[in-house]
């Protein structure tokens, strides 16, 4: 009888399911980590963007206040511009020194440290690649009390890059000051954070997979093998003993030994009890078989005696049969004589009947003769 799906395969299936479950858990955490990484990168970008806004807002407001204080009481416009150049001409910020201040009077450029040749020119018609008139927009924001403008502007060494700028009026003047940061710095910072997070996630995943692999190789797999052996080995011994018993070659004096303290030990104990009972039953059967053997020998002797007596009875029956046959022949002769006697009696009876009829007829004739005679006598007397 074949086993379709044995205990070993079931335990291995459970182990495989556990491994798949752990793999699914790891995959889920990796997915969650990637989602978390994306969220963190977006959060970092948002925070950095907000930080950049706060930074340029505060820096621009402070510089506008400082310039206003520095040129207070100076009425000459060129002198004012000269003071402003000294104050902001050498200021650079950001790690790549891409941050600087610029001052406009309306849309006329007054101070532009990175491009002095543009100073004194009306740059109100400048557009970015998206068509934004960024100088005019910054002027509007400054006149409105301060505000931000996003546009694309050339960055030294990197070409056109998105830029965030803030502008505000310089107190006591008709000039406004602005500054900005390139958004690609934020994108680079996001990329750096993403790389750090990816590296951290990879390290965490490697560590997790290492622990899972080690746990599977040194704990789950050996434990599974131990469980399989602790269950399958006693069962195989029981199956072997039952097979021997079923095929008639079993040693009923053998016993299973299991000291595992588990259900297999209890099964082994009950199996030993069963085999012991079977052994006792077979001993009784063997004893009864011996008694039956002795009784069969006695019956064989009795059958021999009966056979001999039957022979004697057969001989006597033959003699009786012969006598019976002779008697039957005599009875046939008697029957023939009786039949002849019966025939004779029938003949006599017939003759008697005829005689009786004749006598009756004679009697009738005599009566008639008497009557006729009487009648004749009567007539004779009358005459």
C-alpha cells in the first residue's frame, strides 16, 4: 500500500512554508523599507526646501535691514550703490559658493557680483526656458512686501538649473534686494540621503538575511531533521515489525524501545502491549493446535476401527442380501400359488352363481306348475 504524502513530506512542507513565510516577511519589510525610503527622501526634500526658503528669507531680510541702515542719510544714488557693492560684493554661501545677493532698482540691475557687466542694464525682459520673466516677478514680490519666485537660471559649470529666489525692498529706498539657491543642491542632497538610506537598507537586509539563513541552517533545518527522525524512525520500526507479523515471519519476542518522552514513546508502549497480547494468543493457539493434533490421532484410530467394523458389516450384509434374495424368490412362488388359488375360487364362485340362478328358475317353474295344477283342480271340482 503506497503512501501518497507521508509525515516526512508533511514536515518538510511545513518547513518550506515557514521558509516561504520568512521570505515573504523579508520581502514585505524590504517593500516597506523602500516605501519608507521614498517617503524619507520626499520628507528630506520638503524639509530642505522649507529650510532653504527660511534661510534665504531670513538672510535677505537681514541684509536689506543692514543695507538700509548703512545708506541711511546718503542721498546720492551712486554712492548708495557703491556702499551696497562693498557690503554684498564678496558674500558667497552654499557649499558650491553658488549663493549670492543681487540688487535692482525697478528692473535695472545695480549690483550683480557674478556678472558685473550686466550692472546698469535693464534686465526686465529676461526670461527662463519656461517663459517666466523672473526679474519682473521678483520686483512684484518685493513691492508686495517680499516673496518667492521659482525659475530656471544658469549655474556656473552646470548649465540651466531650477532656482528658488526671494526678494524684498531695501528700507528707505526704491531698490530691492534678492538672493536665491539652486534647487539642484536640494536634489543632490536628496540623492545623497537616498544613497545613504539605500546603503543602510542593504546592510539591514544583508544582516536580516544572514540571521534568517543562519537560523534556518543551524536551527530550523536541524530541528526539522531531528523531528523527522524522532517520528519516522520509531514508526518505521513499527511498520517493519507489523510487516513481519503480517508476512508470518515476525519475531513476537522483540520489543520497541523509545525513551523520547513523546507520543511516539506512548505509541511504542501500546504497540509492545499489542504484540505481547498477540504473542499470548498465538501461544494459546499453538497449545490448542497440539491438543487438536492429539485428538486427530485418536480420531484416526477410531476411524480405522470403524473401517474394519464396516468391512465386517459389509460381509454380513452380503449374506443377508443373499438370504433376502432367496426369501424373495420363495415369496414370488407363494404369490403365484395364491394367485392360482384365487383364480380357482373365482371359478367356483361363478359356478355357484350359475347353480343359484338355475335353482331359482326351477323354483319359479315349480310355483307356476303348482298354480296351474291348483287352477285345474278347481275347475275339475266345479264340473
